[in-house]
């Protein structure tokens, strides 16, 4: 098939697609992008297999050894396209103030004028895939539908694993149902007769990830990777949904959701916000350690939560996704056995290394094998050996290498993961990656103090986003790259929840602040982390039940050493003090940094947060 067919605007829509706005939009976008061909994805297994085979034929996918990883593939991206591009991400609200100082902004008309020539003809020589998906259980009142038009088959197959994707979405959409239009192109049109010279077409220099919050549209240009390209995830379920949540009185958050059941069978639900590559997937699949017989942790979600107040006086959370796009490096059977078990079949790996027997490898797997592999092909297609790694420091897998896998692969999947009603939240946790200063765990004394902890959260940057790594930046609520409107208005939205919910007779969830990442003088993590985080989780539940007294500190209520269950772990009181102590000088600096952060956010900054800071500083001065 070639250009004339599409230019005649025969969009070949299947008869079951009846939504008038969708049909008109697809026709417009075909006219704009000028693809050679159009494929309406139905979400079937047959279609998934066919597209995967096509990606194998194109060299984008390598099929892994079925004896090692059944029905799994490896894709390696262009080295210029390995993570989210925060400096190319825009919130184009009508007013600049509504995007706020933490988002890039351009006037919508100016951005449209910028994108128009880029999208004009951007799919020449390629196929446009129409990918209908639901964020949240199909047809539930809580779900939102998106339709992604993309020239990447890789995106289409990833969306099948990450969302409820396919034909049934059109039944829900009907003739006049609402959807979020999501335009995506890798930004690499092919001239007549030109063939791809790369297996990962993208635009190495021009990238735009654009959101129009008022008209609820997403336009993504130039990248095929992760959150830049799988538009249901960060773009729709966080940046656009946070706008919906503000308007409609709910929350769209960068949070995992887990269930934890004690030996008596009582079940609790926790939602936790950690920045990118800071342990959400790990925590959501936690396996309780020795000393926790009869305890069970189950996963509802590993990255995104939509949370709504309910008439029964509780906040209910759903995971809008249907799969995990998780960080591979560091994952092994010691850190995350449930995750490793999820990855034995039907997985798409991106930017990990290939073993000589057709399996995948990443840094951290040597802990399982007891040794490094002798030879690999690294994520850039080069030979890798332990000697080369030692000499050059070359990583076999990119530090932001990821796996895409359906939630149903997870052996710890919660029975309610797909329940449109969601699960009632007992506590929120906020935690950044901090080598110093922030204690292992404290509980906010009030909702206000919890919002303060979240609003001032700092974290050392990771490979999940392009740019410098390991520098502390403020990442409020772990939402810095994902809040689709003014951050101070978002703080206000969280503060307003308290009064609104209390008026309705709600019991508000408790709020905790954690830090798994304190280091000693030698630069080593002091807290063992991973499964051992169960010990901290248990203390939180004890607090909820009124069974742990805790001790008042400057920054909330902390556990006493004896209140943590230590069975099965050697962790003495001195070590405990290393991860829980409050250093007066460090905190004085910390509050200065909060000042600078609040200064940046001064437009619409809730006064109560500044009062809270002053109160905390007074507590510090009294130490
Ligand atoms: P996104 O998918 O990017 O939003 O991130 P995530 O929060 O789901 O990240 P993930 O769980 O994949 O975190 C991976 C990183 O966190 C790896 O570097 C892990 O080694 C590290 N990590 C996770 N849990 C712990 C922990 O308890 N202690 C320590 N020290 N590191 C941890
Ligand atoms: C994150 O960076 O927080 C992710 C990965 O979850 S991505 O989908 O690429 O944004
Ligand atoms: Mn994330």
C-alpha cells in the first residue's frame, strides 16, 4: 500500500468503530501525518503476535530463547532515546500561571504552530496504528479512555501489556463517548523508497512531549521510549488526569498501591509515592522477611494511583494501568523475587543485555548466579565481558533499562487489582532517595504536616530521566515531572481534601515519610531495604492500630528501637540511630532549601505550609 490510498482519506475504519469524533480526528491526523498505511488495533493475541513478528523482521525485536524466556523479546533503543525528556515536556495551559514554575510552558497557539510543521508528513513511509485503550477497568465509572495514534509498532505492543487495549474500548466509547486523543510519532519520516537504517527510528535532536490540559490532548514527537511514547501512562494517567482530579475532587498520583494482610487475616491498603527509580515496584511486590510468618503483601499497582473519596468515609484507590514498565537493573531474586517470577514469560525487555544463550541480563543478576557472565552483548550491541566492564566501567544494561509485563504475570497480584471500586487506603507514604538528613520513618502528626513532608520531599536524581544524576532536587509528592498544573495549586488541592473529607465524616489516612537510602561514611546503604522494609510497614500498621507509642521528634513521630520487629535481622541500636537521627546542622540547611523551593512556588503557595515550616524550624531550634 502506498501514499495515494491514504491521501484519498480512506481511513479503513472497521464497522465497529462508530465514534464520530474519533473518526473525524483520525481522518484529520491521517491528512496531517500522511502515513502510508493505517492499522486499527483490536488488541487480540493474534495481532500482538503478528506485530511482534514484524518487529523481529525489522530488527527492532530479538526473540529470546524460548527455553529461557518463553514468548519474550529484547528491544534496544537508540542511545539518544533512553529515558523521559523532562526538559522537552510541556504543559500548554492557556495561562502560564496554570502550568506553574515547575513545568515548561508555551502558549497553546504558539505550540500548535511549532508542532504543525513537525507533524506534517511525520509518518511518511510508515504505518499509523490506531491504539484504543482504557486506563482503569473497561467501562467502569472511574476509568478514562484514550486513543493513541502512533507510527511505532513497539508502542502498540507495549500498550497491549500496559493497558486494557483493544476492540472492546469501542463498545464503551459508542457513538459519542469521550476519549483523550494521544498523538505520537517517532519523528522519522521516510522519503519515497527510503528504508530505515536503524532498528529504533526516532528523532535524535527534536523531541516534544506536549499536553494541552484544557482541551485534554497529548502530542508527543521524536521519542519511542517509555513515558515519552506510551501515552496512557505519565501523559494521560498523571499529567492530564491530575487536571481532571483537580476539577472533579480526586487525586491522580505517582503511587504504588499494596495490600498487606496480617496473620489474623486483617487487611490494610497503603499507597506510596517514591520518585522514579526509587523503589515503588520493589515495595509493591514485597516479600515479608524471616520473622513475618503469616504476613502477606499483594500488589494493586506499582506506579500510578487514582484516588477518590467515597461515601463510606474512606478514600479508594485504583491502579489505572494493567501492566508494569519497571526498572530492570538491581532486580534479582534477593531484592524482588515476585518481580523475577513475573518476568519468566511474555515480557518485552528494553535496553538490557543479551546472553550467549539468548536470555537477558542486567547488573544485579550476578547476585543470583554468584558470578558475572563471561560474555554478553550489551544494550548498544557491543561485546561485554567482566574485563571490559572493569576497564571501561561499561554497563551491560542501560541504568534505565526496563521490562514491560502484564500485571497478571505477577504471582503477588492482589485479587482486587482489577476491581472498579478500588481499595480503601489506610495510609499514604512519601519517600525520596536521600543519603543523609531524612530519617528512616516518621509519621506526620497532622494531615497538614504530612502534606508539608510530601511538598518538600527531596530526592537524588536517577537514570529514569535524562540529565545529571545523584543531585538532590525537590520532587514534591514524587510528582515534579508529572503534575499537569501549578504545583502550589496542587498542594492546595491536597490541603482542601482534609476539610472536605472531614465535613463528610471521613477518617483521613495517616501520612508517613520514609527514606530507605541513608548512607554511612563509607557510602554504603545502612538500612538493608527491600523485603526488610516490611519491618517499617509493620510499625506503621501498629501506629494505625494504636499499638506503638513512638517518640515525638522534630520531623514527626518516629519508632522507638524496641517497637520494630527485629526477628531474623541483625540491626543494632547504633545502626538504627544512624538511619533515624536528626542532625541539627543538616536540617538547618534542609530548611533553607525548603525556603528556596517555596520561593520558587510562591504564586498561590498555601500560607499554612509556610506556617508549618516555621513551626518545624522552631522545634529544630529547641533541640
Ligand atoms: P519508576 O518505575 O521509575 O517510577 O520507579 P519505581 O519507584 O517503581 O522504581 P523501582 O522499584 O524499579 O526502583 C528501582 C531502584 O530502587 C533500584 O535502583 C533499586 O535497587 C532501588 N531500591 C528499591 N528498593 C530499595 C530499598 O529498599 N533500598 C535500597 N537501597 N534501594 C532500593
Ligand atoms: C518513571 O520514570 O517514573 C517511570 C518510567 O515510571 S516512564 O514510564 O518512562 O516514565
Ligand atoms: Mn514512575
